[in-house]
C-alpha cells in the first residue's frame, strides 16, 4: 500500500460553524499525524474537531483553548477510511488557522 506523506488541509481559517476541512479520497486510507492550530488574535479562542459530522459522539477535540497569539500542536494517530471527513469549528469566527498533516495510503 503506497503511502504519501502530505499536508492534508490548510493553513486555513476556522469559522464559528462546523465545516469540512478534509475528506478522504476514494480508494484511500488516511492517517492523520499532526494538527496545528494557530491563534492570530489577541484573545484566547476555543477549537473543536470531529471525525464525521459534528456531534458530541464524533468529537476528538472539544473546546480546546488556544492562547492569544499562540499555537497548539497535537500529535495524533487517527486512521480514516475513504469518504470520512474532518470537521472543525472555533468559538470565535476566523481567528484560528488550522493545518492538518498525515499520510494518504492508496488501496488496491
């Protein structure tokens, strides 16, 4: 199974409404390894991320505080199947920049 390390999403602003940031391509399995959330504002902001539709049962990060003018790095190991999505939202509109890195593995 060929594996391609790459930036999966971003950097891109996160809105205050859940939005899809990454969708696993067809015939692919993705391993998310690193998530960076950068706060460009002068106040702390919260970050929430889910695998699948945004709901309490799919959140993998809930209300994580990102300090003013700072960033948070999360080193993770999330395995996603074809067509699965990552959704994210912020408690404050358009002050957090999200970047997601990982590996895409082509199946077949």
